[in-house]
C-alpha cells in the first residue's frame, strides 16, 4: 500500500512510518520542508493527491511548547496548522480521480470535558467548552469527506491521549527533570492522565488504514487512542520515578503551573479525563503496552 502522511516527520509520524515500512508499505510525507520521500503542502495544493491507497494527517504545531504563551497569534497557529492541513488533504482526496481507500485523522481527547467522575467512550456525547475542545470540533468537522467520496473511502478519527515514547512528545520534556530527581506530581495529582504508548497509536493508525470491517459505514469511525489502563497523574509520576529509580519529591502546585503557563493552558496539566478505548478494543486491537509499567519499562528501561 502507498500511504501519504501529513506531518509524518514528527514524533508519531516517525513511529508510524517505521511500522508501515516494516510491513512493506511505501510512505510519502507531506511537510513544510521539501526533501527525499516528501512532498510539500504547496505541492499537494498545486499538483493534487499523489497516487496512494491510504492518507493520514498528523500535522499540527506543538500544543505545549514551553517557550510560547497561548496568545492569540499562537492559538491561530495551533488552529490553522491542524485545520488548514486537514482541509488541504480532504480537498485533494475529494478531487482525486483515484481517491485512497482509507483516510485517518488523529485528533485528541481534549474534546471530552475534564472530570474526576465522568468516563468517556467513543460513544459519549460532548459539547465544545474551551479552546482545545472547539479546536477538536472544527478539526474533526473539516476532516469529513463529502458524501460521494465517503462511499468508497474509509474515514477514521483517532482521539489520542498523551502519547508516550522515548523519542518525543511529553516524555521528551519530562525526562530531564525526572532524571535529575526533580520530578513530581502536577497540581493535586488526582487528575486523570489519559495516555497511550506511541507504538500502540501507530498500531491503531496502521489498522485503520486497512479496509473497514463494515464497508457499508460511510460516516467517520471514531476510536479513542488511549491505553485501557486508567491512571492518575500521581500514579504516572510514581511509576516514572520508579522506572528511572529516582525520587519524585517535588510536587508542582497548581498555582505555580497557572502562573507559568496561564490559566487556560494550565488546565491541560492540572485536569484530565477518564477515557476508555471501548470501540478500539471491540475491533480486536491488542495493546502492546496496556499498562504504565510495561510502557515505561520500554521507554526508559534501557
Ligand atoms: N504527541 C501527543 O501527545 C499528542 C496527543 C494527542 C494528539 N496529538 C496529535 O497528533 C498529531 C501528531 O502529534 P506529534 O506528537 O507527532 O506532533 P509533532 O511531533 O509536533 O509533529 C507534527 C508535525 O506537524 C508539522 N507541523 C508543525 N507545525 C506545523 C505548522 N505550523 N503547519 C504545518 N505543519 C506543521 C511538522 O512537520 P514538518 O515540520 O515536516 O512540516 C511536525 O513534524 C498532532 O496533530 C497532535 O496534535 C498528539
């Protein structure tokens, strides 16, 4: 299969590319930078969709860049880097004479309102309530293929939790303080921490590129990209400290996080959602890293 991956140069994209190539598939990345095995977004817009049987979008400006505040211009970039790239891919798919068999968009569990009690599956109703959930609503709406194309192209949306892996994402920012013994819980530590190992997210995306188990479905299939284990931030902190054999004695109070990041962004760290991968499990997907112990062992074990 030939697979086109928007934002495939990033943390998740590199894992997915390796997995697909190991399975014998060909990968082309859409990037802002030209290079071998790549096309640019401008190439896509001018030249149309290159021949491919699967398309994925992973493009997006990093959400928790510690060096940038969530001001209006940064929020615009967070928004447009996701919405505009998704729109470009949808338009290219819709106007292709030979559209791919599958189209996969990775969004996030931030659509579900943080709560210590509610448990969300893919079937849960949700209403946008803040910047991130509004972003997810528009992102997923933009990702929808026109009805005539959706008849022949499988549409999948994967709502990812915090993606854990040794080569990027949140772990990259956390490892140094934890190695130095400066790690600790964030806020109360009791907030849910929905997470997934990057190998499992790549595995779920790769599975979604295969023909649908029910080809009569033309609406997007939604899957939660989170591990089946439910953990709090406290449990994650303790497990990471244990895996690194380092103490985790320095909790960061919510008030400090809010002062450093601003109240709106602080919520991403001090609040969370209990998210269950109900439909993902129903497809028969077997998680390689279903619990924190096995995931962290793989990430920091060696
Ligand atoms: N990592 C997580 O914990 C997590 C959790 C939930 C959802 N997600 C979503 O999953 C997707 C992939 O995540 P990731 O961790 O792999 O992200 P990443 O490493 O930050 O990479 C995403 C790619 O997006 C492209 N990109 C960045 N800024 C862009 C911009 N302004 N305009 C167009 N393209 C831009 C970059 O490719 P080029 O430089 O080659 O253009 C980059 O390699 C993202 O949409 C993210 O929101 C991630």
